[in-house]
C-alpha cells in the first residue's frame, strides 16, 4: 500500500519521492520540473518537458523538500523554490479536479444534488461520491459509499458548485465512464495534500447500491 493509504497498482509506473525515498505509483505524486531560469515549477498534468522531480502529494512533504533544499539536490543545480509552493500546488489540483468533474457533467457522467445522487446510488451508477467539506454532516450521513466505489470529501461546497455550474453543491456523483479514473486520481492527490481521508466512507455505512 502506498503512502496515504493508496492501493498500489503494480502495472502503473512508479517514481521515487525525493523526501521519503520511497517509490510509489506516479498518480500519488506531484511532478516538478526546473525551468531554464532555475525556477521550480509544479507539473500536475505531467506534460512539461524536462527531467521530472517527484514529491508525495502531501503538504508536509512539500515543505520539507523546499526547506531542506531537496529540489536543488535532485536537480544538481541551484534552484528557486516559490515561497507559496504548497498553496500553488493545491490551487492547481483544485482547478484540475473541478475541470474534470465539469467535463464529466457535460458528458452526462456526473450529477449533483441530494435526490439525484441518491437515485444514482440506488441504481448502482455511482463510481465516485463527492460530499462537500462544509456540508451538513446530518445530510451527508444519509448517503452511502457503494461497494467498489470511492468517496471523497476534499472539495468545499463552493468548489463543487464550480464543477456543476452552481453556486454551491454538497453532494455530487460520477458514474462509470472514461473520466472516472482521472477524477479519482486527482481527488486522491488533493485529499492527500489537504490531509483529508479520501476514498473511504468517512464513517458512513458502506452498502451495495
């Protein structure tokens, strides 16, 4: 099992975190590159050119990497690390996750609202259940995480609202589709960075839908 409780996928490429020294699937790490002028740049999409430097999706790990000069050691050169690196990475992950959920919504693979989510749960369509961090615990406790699905409480109601084109959303669900694995990956990384238990039922009873 990888850091943060993430299940290892032996078929997924692994990289070594410069802080822990542990190798784990790329999907649980944040990739960084060094620009030509020596700036450390987070590459959350994993597409920027250059040699990748990998750090666990964990706020303390990012702080340690910056404080102890581990980026410079990995790059074997002097580098400039932004003072707000953790906040920068968090913002990028939030935006990326919101955009993916929005794409799923437009493709008919995601719904929002208590009744719609409950209906999808009852018919076995939910693969990922989102519930806002600042939503009512009583309301959230009335839904459940289906067997084989994932639960995340890493977005606020305003952030979930952006994904669904509303002001606020407390309950959201993503069904089986091409975007679900990518959404799970980004939600897992954001949950790790925000120190939130992601992918588990958070005390809710797990049922088969």
